[in-house]
DNA sequence: CACTTGACCTGTCCGC
DNA sequence: TGCGGACAGGTCAAGT
């Protein structure tokens, strides 16, 4: 569920909170969530100071002054919440937080810092992971070697976007958007939202979509990602930011999780179907029926 | 080769 | 009330 805007929101928070802190301890109550050898952790993580927090696609990278990095993928239900920092979180009240006392029963890893603060890696479904790697090896991970360009990059033009989408002519447009090797960071929410905005049926094959429509999709995708980052991401069930707070994008969503409700453009009832093995929200009027293409 | 499905997991919701 | 099953969806491995 954390997609590009959610991971970016967490990154923005952690980038404010973590740099300069020194790690004093790390423990994993679910070893698969943090499978590194204890000896490697002892040498390259304990005592390390955080220098930067970066993001690539849906992956967070916490860089350390030991020239190692913590690489983290939250998958569907992962959370990274900092508690007990001497840095003030600002105006938010504790009641804004979706998570209560930590650790809780979904806490898999706890990273402790020299100022007494703790970073909690919670993950209800245990699909997420973090691993410690030499920083120079991070980009050599298979995922980073094959992942597509950042959709919000200034370097990605509409023409570049269209060219990459067309690498999968026989696939549905939604499956292609979700393919991380085509474009990075898009998941189920923003696939549905951007396809709605571009008035493209998710089940339509790429080779049946015009360049003009794909150009609309490029613009809509960037717009919904920008808006969601501005709203602190989408909280459906589990997602919270680095302070434990929910995001509010879903109250602005036009398709995702709106089955049975009227389309904001035409008033037709949004339906939920299955495309690329995922629950898919579509306006049958604005986006048309797949069979008519 | 291109594309789809299953596995990894837990919690929630629905029907009986 | 309890229970079985469907469902939620990111990514990789395995299957068609």
C-alpha cells in the first residue's frame, strides 16, 4: 500500500528527524524482517550515524557514516515511526496518530538512537523487509538495476513515458503502469486514479491506446502523485508517516475505493472490477467498457 | 519471450 | 457465536 507518495512522505519526515543521530542498538523480533548477520550489524550499524535519507521507487535508503545503508521496503503494511525524539514533531496532537503505544504486536524491528529515540518498523503482514548493505552495493541490487525512471523526475518527458509504456503493447494499460521496470513507484491506488483522470479503461491493451491518451496519462499520473505527496499520502488501513499520522489523499480520490459512489465528472456509478489481478475502480461512462475498444 | 498466477503473511469482513 | 473462505496488494518465482 505504501506507494511513491507514501514512501516519499515518510522520507520527508525521516530526513527531518534522523540525520545526526547515532544508532546504539537494533533488535528484530521477526528475523525475516531484518535478515542480516548479527556480526555485520554489530560492526556496521551499531555506532553508525545517519547522514541522509533517500528514496528510489518505493524503497527507502537510510545512509550511514559507516558507508553502509539501511535499505527498506514497506511492501503492503509496513510502517516506520519514530518515537521519543528530542526533536519536536510540531503542532500535531497525539490523537492524530493512528498508532498507539509502541512497540505493538506488529512491531518487527526496533532501532535505538543515542538521544533515546526509537525507530519502530511495524509490519502486520510481514512482507516488508530492511537490510544492511554497503552503500556502494545498493544500486547493484537487482531491483535497482531493473527499476524504471521516477515519474516525477524532470528528466522524464511525456515522450519518454509513452515510449516506455509501449514496451508492453499486448498488456493491459493497468498492468503496464504497475510494472516497476516500466515506471517506478506506481501501485494500485495511483494506477486507478491516473487512469480515471486520463479517461482510459484499465483493461485496455497498450497498443489500443493513442499517444494522445498516453500523454494525458503522463500528465494525470504526475498530478495525482504531486497532490498525494501534498496531502501526506493515502491512508486506507495501515499507512502512517514517520510521526504515526495518517495521510488524507483518499478524501480527494475520484476512483479508488469509490465503488457505488457517483463519478465526480458525469454522475455515473463507479464500479469495481478485476484487472491485472487487482481490485480496480473505474467509471463505466468516462472510461468506457474495455470491450468497446 | 511475453504475460499471468501463486507465494509470502495477517486481519477483517461476509455468509452460513 | 464460531468458522471457513474471500479479499486486501508489492514483488519475486514459477507456470502457461
